[in-house]
């Protein structure tokens, strides 16, 4: 039976996904805003959070691809009317990915100093990076568990429960941040940057507990791991493998950007931290529609409803561009107040204001790239996504940022490189999608 794709249908999935998606950057932005306004070591602490945040995002994005792989498989089976055949897959996927996260903790914890030296961190920044990371890393398994549960809900065409969980987690993080960073006189001492790390870990634990409760009470998907492995576990692992390589390529871009910003000095890395986290916020807002594309494209592919698949892509392009433009306009209106939220250091704000306009101009371009990224994940086309990211990161972003660094463009060079990188990511996906599915839709 054909599924009619309407704005109401898309928004029913996209808006809750948008709200839950912004929870992740809100965690980082909350840390940045509260830490950037501390009385003691604010700029150094903000720079440290930015560096650790980049590395931590890399870990989450590499292993958090579980969400896309689970969502793709579950949604395709749902569209084909065979959901019972993959009910045991999410628990097995969660078992694999959380086990791997424990290995990551065991390896990175003692090597934290060496890791952040690789990002050009030194002196007080390096010390703060290590202190912050060695606390926050213990929330890693809980984050991956939550991400995998979110992927299961998405595959089942449900973004409402992940939204509730994400809202609770974000609010908890904000409250805990204020308590642990600034302290409560006579009750809790001010833990400063370490307090932000404790707050993040506790918020991640809360989200993981809520995820387990919702998946067990609201679905018939079990969390108890049973063997043998589901036949689809092989395809799941291949998807994860391709997304792993893809995410490493993505994080090469983020590593180069963070490394250069750190090299330029404390004020530059602090300004970069504010700008990149606001960019992430915009990306996760747009990700609401990318998630709708992910969820619906998998279901439509499973049902072989190619006509509505093309219809879906047309609508997502239009809605995504509108959302990107709205984000840019809001950012332009609040251009200077936004900076003051995150820092009171005039030198940091000076560098931030010089490049924030580039972040805003990127938003409609980001919309196209991220939406089709989500669609291709729903289709299970992880190999093509891998190849596009390898091309755009190795052959586009890296040469551009190196050239602009040579000409001393500093933060301008970093965000110009990001803009060109986004274009190199989005265009191949749009061309490939239209070339593949338009003929199939016309032959229906």
C-alpha cells in the first residue's frame, strides 16, 4: 500500500527528531556557555572543552553510527511487513557497540595527555583537557546505548519517545552544570571544568535509563541479548564498517580545523569552539528533516514505493532549504547577543564575530547535504556515503584548509574550507539519488 508523503507526515517525524537532535549540541553549548563565564580560567577552560568536545564527538560519531544502521534495517523490514524477523537485532547491536565502548575507555583513559597533545594542546590547556576527558569518557557507554535505542525507535517510525528522553537529558545537564560548575554555597563546592564533565556523565546516565524504560514499555523489542546472531547482523556490521571509515574521514576535517585553531592561540580556539558548536546546533536542527528522510526512505524502499521516494526527496529539499534560511536569519538578528552568551572576553568575541557570518551563510547548503545524507542512510547506501566523505575530506577539505592556512587566513580559512567541504558532500548525493530512483519511479 502506497504511503502518501505530506508536510504533516514529514513534520510528525521531523519535529520530534529535530528537538531530540539538538540535545547533543545543547550539552556542548551548555558546557561552553557556563564554562566561558566562569570567574577563574574561563578562556583556557573554554578552549579545553572545545578540544575535548571535538575528540569526544569523533568517538560518538564513529561508534554512534549504530543508530543509522539499526534504523535503516528496521525501517526496511517494517516497510516490507517483516518486522518480526529483526526484533532481536537491536539488543545484539547494543551489546556489540557498548562492549567496544569499554575497550575505548580502557585504551584512551591512560593516553589522554598524548591524545590532546596531538591536537596541539599544551600547558594549562592540556592539563584541563585531560581532567575534563577522564571524567566525561565514563558517560560514553551510556551515550551509545541511548543512540542505539533511538535508532530502533526511528526504524519503527517513532521520533516522539526519543524527543522526550532528549529533553529530559538536556534539562538535567543544564541544571547539573550550574550546580557542579559554580557550586552551591555551603553544600557543594565549585568544581569548575570538572563539574561540567560530571554533569554530562550524569545526564547521559539519566537518558540511558529512560531509553531502556521506554523501549521495554512502549514496544515489544527486547533488550535481553539472545544468540545465535540475527542473519542481518552481517549487513549491520558492514554498514557500521563503511560508516566507521566515513566518520573517520569526517573527523579528519574536524581534527585539522581544531588543530589549526589551537595553533593560532587561546583566543582563536575559544572563538572556534563557540562557532563550531553553533554550527553543530544548526546541523542538528536540520537533522530533524534528515531523520525524517532516513526513516521514510528506508520504509519506502522496503515497500518498493519509488514514486513516493522521489516525492519525499523533492519535499525535503524545499523544507530543508527553508529551515536553513530561517536559521541563518535568526543568527543574523541575534549576531552579537549570541556571542555574549558564551564569553565575556572581548578578544575571543572579536575573533568569533569575524567568522560567525560564514557559519550562517553555510546553513542552507548544510541542509541539502545533511538531508540527503540521512536519505542515503535510510536506503542503506553506506558504501556510497563512505566514498563521498573520503573524496570531500581528503581531496577537497584538506588541501583547501592547508592552502588557506599557508596564506594566514586563520579562522576565516577554517570556515571557508568547511563551506566548500559541505558543497562537495551534498552535490554527489543529490545527483546519485536522482539518477538511481527517478527512472524507477517513472516505470511504476
